C-alpha cells in the first residue's frame, strides 16, 4: 500500500515546481488536447486578491486554467487526491491543497484565507464542490462566497466546455474567462448572512454559466 502524503499546512509559500510545470501544461494543452482560450483580455495583471471560480468537469481542470491565465493559483482539491504519496506530492507542488468535502473543513478554509492574505497567489476554486455529472454547471456551495466575504476578494469567473463527458486525444476544450466581479458587487457584508451568501453564490454561478453557454463560440 502506498504511503499517504503528509500535507504541510504551515507552508503558504508557492512551490518552485509550479512555475516549472506551467510550460509543460501549455504543451499538454495544445498537443494532447485542443485547448482554446477566450477572453484573455479579462485576465488581471496579478492573481493577488482574486478568487478564480470555474465549473468543474475533470481532475485536470486546474491545468487548463493555469494554461489559460499563466498566473499563480492555489487550487482546492478533494482529500482523495492527496491520499497516495505520489499524487499528493504532485498536486501539492502544482499548487493544490486538500479539503474534506464530508465536513466543514476549517483547516482547509483557514489555509485558503492564509493564501489570500499572503498575496503571492490567487485562490482557484470550483464552487460546485464536485465534478458535474452531466457536464453542465450546477448550484454553487457556499465556500467561494464565504472566502470572498472574509478576504474582500474579487471573483474571476471562468468556464470550461467540451463536447461529451470524456476527454480524449485532441478533444476541443474551450476555456472562457469572464470580466472580473469586484467584491463590492457581491453584496456581502462584514458579518455572516445566509441570504447574502446564497445571493453571492448564485451571482458567481450565473456568471460562470453565462460563459459556459457560449460553448465554442
């Protein structure tokens, strides 16, 4: 049985491996898959203070988003990706960190807040909390809005689209980047509020869905 990976929760500093892997990700995206990026003009100059929010189709989705933006992100990933030593090491050094989806994982949320406060990376999150079963955007969970409220972060909505559910050789994948949603437009107050959180979640997913519905245009 493979040795489990011990994630270092006290390390916020980005790993050098991430900077190196950006370029193979570009190669993989354009050779193994047929990735097209729309909306490059909406990419901010820096990922600091930004939450990248996207619909979720596959475990490789973060690679497509890095390829599209070429900015440093720390992505939230399910704990199952970190149970094996090699996959845990790989996902960690590519910018990932684990979250236990069965509970309100305070440790992961605190780590996300620390990443945003540190400012060297933005936060990559899939608001649905899991991959879509039919490929279409689903209702968002509260995580993205909760973190945005605490950190005053802006939201960069993105979408991933391809025909069918499976990724095959040379599958055409469209990454579409939307206009930045300023934190002030999310309608989140300083104190937790379920109604405000739900409205912000809906606003984020509406922006993602609008991008996704353009498909390969």
